[in-house]
């Protein structure tokens, strides 16, 4: 069967396929340790599940407005004011099927063929492909570990063209865990003052922060550009609701209306009962989330410390999210059972196949020489996994 040309421009998500391979090995009874997942290992907080169950029992199972129930939009408006000092009207908010759909719809609504989107690398694997699916052109601007992955304003300036439609900020970042400081965000935004680019701030890891706050996004750092900033956020990471698929975007009225139009003709509303759960998430107690963040903070130290003890590996302490992103270039070029490890992809393959450890190669994130390990797994698993990684490193020659 001849499928659409647009499929040729995109690749399957490497994280999802790696997880699928790890699950298949586990199903064969193998003791696989997965550091590949992009989701918290904690249960969804009880008050959120209770709200979902209660709304289900109350028969809240019909279509809702495409852009979300008024109660949830009001809670999001309030959250953006309380946590982010940003002011939006309810019609500037759209509730989506995960943060992913918010981003997807934003590109569909914004881009005409050939329009460019600036993406800092290392980047979340889905950004470039989502841009391509909207017939846009991803323009990659590299950042470096030595500067804690902070983008260089001059590099951003060089990448800008009259076709630049958007620039994506993701801090704390997947995959690096790095935070971009307020001053750096302001300097980057300054470069965009004469363009018409939309600033997209993907704040999905906002709550998972291990350095002193408060969390600052580009709209806070450059208030003069706040009226062309699209804030994307969701419930997956902060509230451990990955499978429940709920996110949102807030931004310029016309863009939000365009995104809602795309959603009208694709998925319609996000699941009714999950929207009720999201209201509980935003208005209820924060104890469970605080406990989760505390556990992540402890594990981040354990994992970073353990990685730095492996010869050939060096890792910065991540500021946020739940990923360590070590430099493994000291292991590349070595041999394992006669095979040269010619890149992060090969290293990940060996780690999974022979040491039953799933870690995502850096190459698909635009960062060859690195791998991503999630510390959203138990302390015991981290200890065991690090021992397997060290064992692998020791067997290279
Ligand atoms: C940087 C980033 N943005 C957005 C998302 C989307 O998350 P969700 O669609 O589950 O809300 C993810 C998930 O992995 C992510 O890592």
C-alpha cells in the first residue's frame, strides 16, 4: 500500500521503541532494568484518582467543549497566575490530549510549508518530527554541556530568518535536565524582539526542580514578549498522569483558536473524567507531588554520583526533570566482544542486550556521545543498574 509522503519525513520515537524492546525482554522473563522511561514511577495521587472515579460514577462521560470544561480552564488560569505570574483569559487556554497534542496542534496551526522552527539541541525527540509533520523545517541550534546547555544568543541570532515562525524553549529540559537561567532567557528573548516568531515554552518539567526556585520561563524573563508566548504544560510528569493524557496550552487568542480548530477536526475534547481529575490536581493538596520531588532529588544525586564513578563517563548534576545525561564519549571507539562501539546507539544496544539495562542513546536527541538515563525508578534499581553499567564499561577494551 502506498502511504502518504509525509510519513517519509518522520521516524518512530526512539524512546517508545526502546521501551517496547525492554518490555519484550521482560516478557521473556529477563530481569531488565529500564532507565528509559519518561514517566514517574509513582502512583497518581489518590485525590486525583478519587475525583476521576467520582465523576465517572456521576455519569460525567459525554462530550465536553473541545477546548476543555470551564471549571478546568478556570483552574488553569488560576494556576498560571499563582505559579507563573502570568495572566490569561479562559479563551486563551485550550485543554489537550497531553502536552504533546498541544505542541502538535500549535505547529499545525502556525506553520505553512517551509516555515522554520528553531529548536535547541539536545532536544526532545518529538519536536523536529512534529514540525516536519506540519510541513515545517526544524532549524537546530546546538548548545554545549560545558555551558550547562544554555543556548548562545549569537547562535540564535544567526539561525533567525524571515521564515522563522517559532522558537522552542524547554527548561528544565528533556533530555539534559538543564535549566536556563532568567538572565539567559532574557538575552535569548532579546534576539527575538524584531522578529515575529512565537516563543513556545514547554514547561512540562516545571514542578520537577532541584535547585532553588522560583521556576522562571521566557514569558517571565521577557514580559515584553509575553503576548506572543505560548505556554505548554501538562499533568503527565508533575502529577504522574502519563497514561491519562492531559495537557494544555495558553497563549495568543488567535493561535489558541487555530489550535482548537485543529482539535475540533481531530480528537475533539480530552477525556471528560480526566479533566475533572486535572481540576483536583491543580486545586488539591501538593503533598504527594512534594514527596515525589523529594525522592527524585535524592535519586538524582545517587545516579549522578554513580555515573561519575564509572571510568569514561562524566555527568553533570541535572537541575530538574528526571534524567541524567552523561557524556559517554570516553567509551566510544572501544571494543566489546570484538565490535567497535561506534556511537551512543551501539552502546545502548549492548547495554540492553547483554547487560539488561535500557538507556536511551543521545543521537536521536541531537547529542551523539551522550546517553539518557531516567532516575524515575527505585533507589534499589538505580544501584543495580549502575553496577551493570560499570560492569559493561569494565568489559570494553
Ligand atoms: C519535553 C517534553 N515535552 C512534552 C512532553 C509531552 O508529555 P505529555 O504528552 O505526556 O503531556 C514530554 C513527554 O515526554 C516531554 O518530555
